[in-house]
């Protein structure tokens, strides 16, 4: 009988807990949206989402345990929040990927008798240059990241910095002059 009386909550206590949960939920929504925008997930990171979900799960459980020793009734909010945050984070992760789809554009070019393909990817902002050795085989020359600089793309890898502007590539180590590119449809 004594345990039942302890577990019962008054209307004001219930309203307070609901209010606190709504506040926690609003804070979570803001934090999850900000966190996903900082991570900037790309479509190839779908497995990586699980590690972030585990962090969210762990943080909420840890907070719930700490609050349990301070105020037992409040701790239940963080245990409930563990499940809610998991879904909120997944929602923002999927929305980011839907609004930032993967796309790739390829350009072909030739230097002397060697054929090359420059692939410029969007989300993630990467590039790659392959040498076409035969119809069935190619060889990766370089990969790196690109960023928009004015009306050009700055292509950067470990060894060199190149620029792509008006279908011309300059700064490629194999050629000292700008290379005319042909877009592959």
C-alpha cells in the first residue's frame, strides 16, 4: 500500500514532468539538427549513422542514471528520451541525405596518346582522375576534395592543387598547360 502511494503523482507533478519532457524534446530537436548539419552525411555513410546513434543512446542513459540518484521520477524522462532521440536523429540524417543527393559529372581528356577521365562528385565533394588503359581496365591517378572558389573548382589532393574552370583543367602535373575537357553524357 505504501509503494502505491509513493508512485502516484498529482496533476501538478504530471504537468511539470510533461513540460520538462517537452523542453528536453525541443532542445534535442535543435541539437540533433545542428549535429547532423555539422556531420554533413553523404549517401555512403549509412553504416556510420549507427555509431552516432550509439553515442546518443549512451549520453541519454548516462544522464538518466545520474538524474536517477538526484530525482528518480525525472530520470524516467531521460530513459524515454533515449528512444525518442534515436528516431529524431535518424529523421534529420535521412532528410539531410535527401536534400543533398549524390551526383557525379565526368569529363574526358587526352594528353599525347593517353586517355583520362575526371570525375567530379557532389556530396561528398570529391574528385578522381583515372587513366583509361583499355576498354575494360582503368588506373586511378589521383583522388581528392574539391571546393568552389569564385567561378572555379579548386581540386586538392596530397601532392597538387588544380583548378577546373570553363571546361579546362590547369595545374595537372602531367601537363604544364591548361587541358581542354569534354563532358561525358
